[in-house]
C-alpha cells in the first residue's frame, strides 16, 4: 500500500471518547492492538496491488472473509490485472464467481475492469471521483480502495467502523445508519495519510473481531476504559438487525440454477433447469430474472442455432 499526501475533509468537531482522553491516544492503542492481533489477509499485505484490493472489496460485500480467501486467490491468479479480466467475456467472470453469492457483483467487476482498461490505461484510479464513476463502486467501496489500495486519507465507514465509533462516544451505542456516521469518522481521522489508512483498517478489524454486534468481547478491547457504551452497561442497540432467510427463497433458487449452468458450460434447456427446483413457477421466474440481469443467456443470444424447446441457456 502506497501512502500519498492527499487528504479529504478536515475534522470539524471536538468529539471525544467517554474519558475525555484525546482521540490520538485511543487511536494509538487501537493501532498497537492491530499490529499484534490483526488477521493476515492477503489483500492487506504490502505486495497486494490496488486491483487486488478492489477485487477483495467486491467479493467481501455481504460475504464472510473465510469464503472469500480461496476465490480471491484464484481470481488474481487468473486475472492479475484489470485488463486481463476485461479481455474475457463476462460469462467467465460469472462462472469464476462460484458460490460467493450475489453474482451481479461479478458482472459489475467485469464492467469496471473494462472501464479501467479503456479510460484509465489499465490502472485502478486513485482518486475518489474516478473510483465512484466505476460500475459497482459506491461511496464505501471507493473510500476503501483509496485508503487500502493507495494509502489515501479518507473516512472508510462500514458497519464495523460505525459500531466502534458510536460505542466509544455514545452511551446508547450503535444507532441506525445516518449522515452522523461519516462526520464521526471524519472527527476520528488522523491527519497523517499513512496513519489514517492504518486507522481505517484497524478500527474495522476491531469491530470485526472484538467489538462485534451480538457478542462483543469487551474484556479484550484495548480501549474498553474509553467506551461510553460499556460504561452505560452495554444497553441493547436500537439499530435494526437485518436477518436474511435462505431456504426456499428466490436467492436460493437462483443459486441452484447458476450452479447448474456453471457445471454445464455448454448449456441446459429451460426444461432441464426448471426441473431442478420443486416450485416450477418460482424457477421460471428466477430463470427469467437471471436472463434479465445478464447472468445467463439464451443460446440465440450467443449466436447458436436452435428452435423452440431446444433453445439452450448458458452463462
């Protein structure tokens, strides 16, 4: 990760942890903890390219780290640069996405790779405006790539960071997401770009490993004495908890259909695909949605001959 001199907004308030200790002291304690306790993840290593960071950020969206490690290595071995991926058909990206879930991310990453190749000479851009303009890149992902890939000074606010900072400052702890989250992150952002990038990673890691939503390990927290939420007795958060069902959902059905298409790269008929799911009407609907999303294609769309019920569907 190459730290640069660029900065974003300067802190504008005087927010402090519960004890009134300067933020710099809290940050130093978290960074010391991070140096000895952080997971050794490949996209955090010095040799990782900005493209490797970008791939990890796409894969980690709503997917746990342990499920991303294998596909991330495979992806970077096959497509070590954006131009390598851009040269392939999007179907190859969808196939390689495997069982990571939310496969539209693969299409967006492929589309972003083509923009990088065509508009940025094959190099991941390092400024927020250009990053936000890439397909599939929102405010968080742009900030994460800028910070973790280029060492830029910018607030990186995910659910873990939001929870850590809210608990440090607020007796009630984590609240529903809002504009105050970014301002709070700005208040805590170190002035030095390299330190700010490390703080972004460290505060995120603290939220992932120690200051978790449901079972926080406060005894292991390096800044527990500064925590307003802990001092208040760890009250129940008012922030809504998202629960995701799986069995029998359209997501599960789409996953079954995509898995079959990955296993049969020459394609399957609509009838063969629908037969894989107990609810035929749901399977038809999900198959149509895969076609509409560009995650699957009828044989006609890829130029092969066929008629009527013999049309085949491929990635």
